[in-house]
């Protein structure tokens, strides 16, 4: 009789189904759909008009300017060695020009103190020259 009781208890335990993970999954999906539905509804599909591509517009010629600071803290404009005052004067000329703003590539030696780099960045910010590229060596 004890053997039959154990068999019945085993079957009773197996017949219970744990639905808690299924309810958690359903609520998770519900929350995901509640969050994503407003985002999907904000997307407006429009049919943009066509424009003939017969008109070839020349690309504006934008020159890149290179400012290099060597390990001794000497400024170079391209290949030309310049002083800090002359560098500021060249940046003033670029800022005053009415043409397209050039991309200014700033290169600093690895052993250079950061302050020298930030001095040049502050010069650029003061003149509203925003197209800046901090160059590094690819490894």
C-alpha cells in the first residue's frame, strides 16, 4: 500500500504545470509592443517628388588645412613652421573668408602635453571654426 501511495504522489506532482514563465513572457511582450507602437506610428510615409539629374552641380572645392605640433611644441601650418601669433593670424584669415570652411586636421606628437592641443582647439573655437579632425596613426 505504501508503494501505491508513492506512485500516486509522483503522478500528482507531474500533473501540475508551472505557468509563471509563460505569464512573464506574455507581460514582457505586452510591454515591448506598448513601447514600440507609438514609435512606429510617428513614422510618416511620403512619396517624395522626383528631380531630374541632368543638372550637374560642381562640388565645392574644400581644402584641408593641417596643423602639426611636434614633440618640442613647435607649430607647423602644413609644411611651414609658424609661431603661435602667425598661427592665430592664419586662423583669423580662414574665419574671415566667406567661402566654405576648410577641415582643419590637428596632429600632435605622442609625447606632447595635452595643453598644447587644447590651446589650438580653443583658438579654433574662438573663431567658430568647427570642422576639426584630430588625426591619429592607424595601427
